[in-house]
C-alpha cells in the first residue's frame, strides 16, 4: 500500500496542542515544508521499503552495496536539503527548529526504517563534533556531514563488552604528528559501510595506551574511511549481520588495523562525549517507533477497509455480502488502539522536541526537561512500535503472518528499537535513578502536577505514591529494589503522561477530525478507557 505521512495530525499537535511558534516560520511555511517532505517520503523512500527488505545488502570485495534504489533516494534526500534541516547555518545547515525536524524525521522512519537509520547516526555524529570537536574538526567535517555528502557513525559496541562500556578493548596509540593509531574491532555498527557516499566519518571509543582501566579511561576519536588526501584509511567492514529485520540497513562488523584517528576533546572522557551522541540518538529511536507504528497502523487500516469476511453486528448491507472487517467491533477496537498509542507517542516525542529547542536557545530549564523526557521517549515509543506492529499483524489475520504481507516486516523492523541505543531496561534505570531520585522528584513532580485535571485523580494519586516509594527506597539505599521496579515505573509514567497529552489535545480542539474519521475527542476517550488503565496496572507492580 501507499504511505501517506499524517501532515494534518502533525500540524495539529504542533500548533493546536503545543502552541508552536517561530518568528521566521509561520504556520503556512511549516505546512509547506511538511508537505514537501511527505512527498519525498511517499514517492521516493517508501516504495523501496519492501523491495529493500527482500533484497537486503551485500558485502562484495570489502565494499557494502545497498539495495536497489537506495542511492537514488539518498541523493534526492540530500539534494532537497533535508539532512541539513536542524543544524547550524554556520556550517550550511538550515537552522530550523527541532520541533519541525521531528515530524520530518518521523516521515523517513515511517516510509522506510532501514533508510532512515542512516540520517539518525549521521545526526548523532554531527552533534558530538559540534559540541566537543576542535574548531579545525568542525570546519573540516561538519559542512559535509550536514549536507549529507559524508555520513557519520557511532562505533561503540564490542563483542565482549555489549552495554558494559568500561570493558572496551580497542586501543589508541599516540603518533608523533599528534594523531593516533586505532586498533580493534566493533560490532553492530549501523551503516558502518555503504555505497551512498564517498566517505564515512566514524566516531570511535577507544582506550589510549596507559589510560586507566574501566569507564574512566575511554576516549573518543574521529576515524574517517578516507583520509584528507583521499587515501583509504585502515578501517573496513569485515562482516554483515543477518538480522530479524531492517534487512536493507547494513549492520557491520568493523575492523580498525592501526587506522589513523584524531582525538575529540580531552583524553579519558570519551563516555561523556558519547552521551551527547546517545541523547540525540535515543530521542531519534523513539521517533522511529512513532514512524514505524504509524506505517503499521496505516497498513492495517487499509487492509481492514478492503478485506471482507463475515457479517458484522448491526451490518446495514443487504443480502449475504460479507462485511469489511473494519466493521467488526473487535477490529475497530484494534485499529483505535493502534492509532491512540501512536498519537500519544507522537505527542510525547514532540513535547521533547519543544524542550530541545529551548535548550538550543540556551534555556537551562529546557535542557533539563529534554534530558528528563529522553528515556521516556526512547523506551515507551519504541515499545509502542512493537505493540502496534503486532496488533497490525493481528488485524491482517493469517495473511499478516506471511512474509508477503508488509505487516510482518514492520514487526520485524520494530523489534530492534527497544534494544537500540541502550536497552529499555537501561532507560528505565536511568529514569528512576538519575531523572527521578537524583533531584528528589522535583521535575517528575512538576510533570505529575501538570497532569492534574487532565487524567482521573486515581492515576495521579497512585503515580505520586509510586514516586514517593522510589524516593523512600533511594533514601534507604535499596538500589536493587529500585532496579526491580524501574521498568514498571517508567511505563506507568509514560502511559499517564500520554493520557494527559491526549486529554490536552482533545481540550484544545475536541472536534478535530482525524484521517480515520474519528475526532481527537473520540481517540482521547478511547485512550482513557482502554490504554490508560494499563499504566495503573504498572503502578500496582511498583507498589
């Protein structure tokens, strides 16, 4: 089926719900940008999603080759200036707000998650160099990364280390010219090699000879595929992972054999720099979840309005003609469930984008809010993608379980999202220990207070009790117990925060008509009655 990004709903959330306003970006201009992005997503990127999944990628003579149509789509993406959208004009970026970049990026993920992974990693590399790189590094790398002429990667994970970054074994040896020789192996490197661009800028975590063991001895390096003189560096892809999904996205094993690298910032604090990348990437992964969820919903909606089977209760059709399955109450319930989860996830992600823009403008409070929301966006929205894609298969019935059905691909693709960029268990621990307990729930309490009047008092009361329980455990240094309940707590918080945003949307314009034919009030009511109670169930587990 065709993919149609929900521009109308995106605009509604930005302007009606969140009151988005930019002096240089009025509503008409914003709408024009989103419509143009939607055109590229639907006409160029979405059509190669299924074919890319079937064809996959291959490694030939040390070079990764992407699926048919990917190079052309990437060229169109770069020529349209889409890669440069949120970045500084100083390096030929367009300097547009993240609140606009998020809906645009959501479109790429919904159209083709395998394709959309490349800009996400590039975006993270740009952030890290922008914040921590030297002026020389910024001048050399940022213009080409921002234009998309080059792409960037994160080289973090190693076979023996996994999420335990203190166990990283890749080594860096200082040279007389101030550069380093990087030696080691990295795994699970998304777009570690490809044929979309002539150069790839790898950001690599490694340990300088003589550095302390553990997390405190890790540094970050720029290791380009091609050096400044055009000569190839000693870095190459030596293998491709055969994955459950995202078959058209190369996931590489990278070998660094005394490759030339350049230190970013200061020695031994590479993990701090990495979290600049991870903050951006975690929000992006949550946004991927929204995009894939939207695509799965659209696929299920279209199928349910074409497939005829059985006679629906209260059917108005004459004779024995079967009803469209969309007329059966249980199928309608599933479609509303999918739509409500995606809509809530979209609002949670966009709320973080609004705070990110404040942070970019120098607002310290905005930075705190963006940081607070990051694990919520990443974990809940990625879980939503898996749940929604699974429901989409159910709507398709037996056909959904067949590989010929696109519904199966969305589920396979989505399943990696709760794992990517720090598993959702890691996000939960980060949320409970750092975001809630560290400031004695000052910021969490402010969010809970803001939800009063939007969701029923029972949810607010139980969430307050659960939050106080977290603080009590922290004061008693019962860290293991806090870890046990971290996941149900962050899930509960997200369910309730999503419910508050759904209610806020309905309050802003209850008669706003969605593409499904329901109003936002209908969808908000459905969420309150069918999805919000799942948050209270999680709170029961916490308490």
